[in-house]
């Protein structure tokens, strides 16, 4: 906090302070508040002095209380927690303020801005988009409720149609909730948040036979769900079927309505060519069992389709059209595989086949020593790969070309059960690199792209958000957001404790929740669009939809570079999910 306070505004300090409270669990939160309450309240004092130029003002209890209210609002938004549960004093609020806050968040949209957005974009709808748009609005206007699935392959302007629907409902002073299965997808929706945080879904859905959302009657969240007309759930194919069933039970209970989804309209949007729910150490049968199509609710789903590829429609280019058709053939598993090896041969006219990883690197990051300061250039490109070990090597090789000096940050690793300390020494813990965890030794440079590995402040800072390092301080990294709704904003990232959930024992790593992002995993790339996308297929794909997701990050084959031994790789497609 001291380091950050010397270079940043009180508003950004408040964000950092709440993240520290939520993620780090300081031993004495109240003392931490007392030490920095004036730094956190400085902007409120300055504003008061501007409004009262004839008065000599200093910090007052009302100003500090206003800061506590802001901190609590942030904590509630990020994690649904009151600051009294985090060790801070309870701010004095007006009765019912909490309820009002939830409603305000879903209704505070400027009518003039909505009118302009709708009048500007409604005429742009293509015939298949307008058909889906009108069908969904008709279902909402007739109050018939139900579940709609918008089947939208990559490039069909799904996000454009969804945002227009959200604006149309909000224009009528009605509530439309926008959620997504991933933080990255949520940043693309107007007012979007992650499904698990908004709907208070359990992280262990499979451990309960009939799970519910953790939302109680009488709360602000319940009031929003009772009054909403539309719930949009983007990238729904990544969600576990139990999440959909939990939402149905909760809506019926809160709305006192036994109809499907309690009479509300739920719009599921996605593409079953993409990755399915992640089942740790699960087989194909486990993924299919967890898929939405395996739910008893799926038989009630009304399906709508978007078919027009906007990249082809706008460019009118034969090569782009051919690439879109080949991409669908790839996603549908129609490219024949060798019956002996199970590998497909990547068509030469589909992309640029390269002979080495080094060529792959130079194709995406040419002249990086000169261009790395250009944030637009940097966020348009990334190498995609399947496994962390290849990602780490590529990231370090490319970063070595940057002219800056690297800074080393070492993690503090400890076992959760102190009785296991002898069995798992610190040197062994330091050597571990579990999935979705930062390395023990993090060595970034100023100018390096990094990727966030945790949801810190959705939708600004989500798991998968890419940033560019601006300043490296001993206890804080200052970075500029490259993607999402807060693109261009400078933020602070601190060390937080993280516990991997797929280890035979529990250990805690205190480290910055980031990795270098010159290269990223294919799963992390889902939901992100790139201008140039090289793919390292030195190791073959091992899960449904991985090859399709990787190749569909770009709109044309001329910007797709693939390294695969002998030009062959495995393409895993679960055909039953596409039926």
C-alpha cells in the first residue's frame, strides 16, 4: 500500500485495498485501515475543499465513513462480502441502501445512450440475426418465459445481437441480467459479470444432488432475480448442467412460479464446437454427462441459430469464405483422420504451416524490440499452445529479446497442514507448477504482456485478462489493461495466497497471480479475438474442441500459423454434443 500510494490515486488505492482484504486475509485489517484511511479518503477531502473554498477542512468521520461505504460496495461486488466480515468497521448506511444498490446496478443505464445505441445498430441486423432478435423479444413481451439456446459459431456476431437485446430491454426500464461462464466473455457484454459470482453458484455443484444458488429471499440479489425479464448466459457450453438446474430451482422459489425458470426468459448462447465443462481427470463420458445437453431441462430448450459469418459478409473475400467453411468442417470432425494414427493432415490452403517453433515466434512477434511498446500491436497477437511447459519456454525466449532488465519475484510456498511440512520440504513446493498457478520464480520485464490467473475485480480484472507491465515495484506490479471493458486503465496487482485444487495434498503459494502472456493456453484463448495467431501443436490436442477454438481466434487463414510435426495433429470432436 505504501509503494502504491506514492504513485497512484486514492480511487486505485481503494481497489488494491479491497483486493488485499479479500485475497490475502491480513491478520489485523482494522490496523491496516487505520494506517491508510487518510490516503484512501484523500479524493473525498479534495472534493469537499473544492466545493467549500472558504472553509478550512480536514478529515472528518463522515468522510471516513464514505470511504468505508465505497470499500464495502467494492467488496460486495467482487466477492459478495460485507467489510465487517473482513475485520473493518461497519459503515453507517441508510436503511435499505443495500437493496437499492443491487437494483441500481441493473437499472442505471442512460436512456439517451440506449436510444442512440439501438437506433444506430438495429438497422444493421442481418436477416438471420433479426429473426433471432425478434423471436427472443417476442418471448419476453408475451411473458411466456422459458429457455432459448442461441447457437452461434465464431464470427456470427453473437455478442452484437446479445448487447442489442440487453439495450432493448433496458430501454423499457426493465431488468436484463448479463452473465458469462468466463470472465473474458463477461467483459464483452454490457453490464456483464461472471455467472458464478452473479448467481452465487457453488464451486462444488456435483457434491449436492439438488444444488441451489446461494441467494436468500429479501436480499438485493433476490429482488433483481424476481423482477428481471431476461437473463443472458454467454459461453454456456462451458457450464456444468447442475449450474443450469440450480438456477431453475432458485428462480422458481424466488419468483413463486413453478414454470420453467420461474417464468423468466433465459437466453443461453454459445457454440458446442467449443470446450465442454472441465472435469478434473475426467474421461469423455464424464464430460458428456456434465454437458448441458445431458440435463433434463434441455428437452424444453428452444433453439435459434446465427449462420451468417460476418467476416465473410463484410470482407466479401473468397479466401475468407473458404476459411470459414474449412473451420466448420474442422469443428464438425469432417476432416478425415488416418485410421492407424488417428491424426488429420492440416490442409495447406487452410493456414500457414511452419517448420519450427522459432519460425512460429518470428511470424507473430517480428521486430519485437521496436514494437513491444505499442499496446495495440501487442494485444493483437499471442502464440497458442496446449501445455504449460511449452508455454513457459516460449514466453522466456521471447521476453529475452526485450531491451529492459527483468525483475525476479519469488513465491512463498507452505503446506496448509503443518504436520506435512517435513514430508513436503519448501524446495519441493517451489518446484511445483500446477495448472492455473503462477510459477515460484516470476521474472517479468517492463513492457512484457502478462495474463491474470484469478478474478480480482470483475469485469475489469478477470481470469484471462491480459495486461502490459508498466512498473515493477518490490511488493506491487503496476500494469496497463490490454483487453476488455477497462482497456487502457492502469491497475495495481499485489501478491495473493493461492491453493491449487488438483493436488494430492494442499499447499499455499503467495505470489502475484499472473503469468507471462507472449504465449497462452488454448483454453485461456477461448473468448479472445486475435489478429495474428500462431499455434504450437508439437503436442497433439487431447480434448473436445481444442483445435477448433485455437484456429477460430482469427478471421482469415493468412494470419494463422501452425507448427505441427509433419503437418499432422489430432482433432478431437464429440459428435454427440453437436447433434
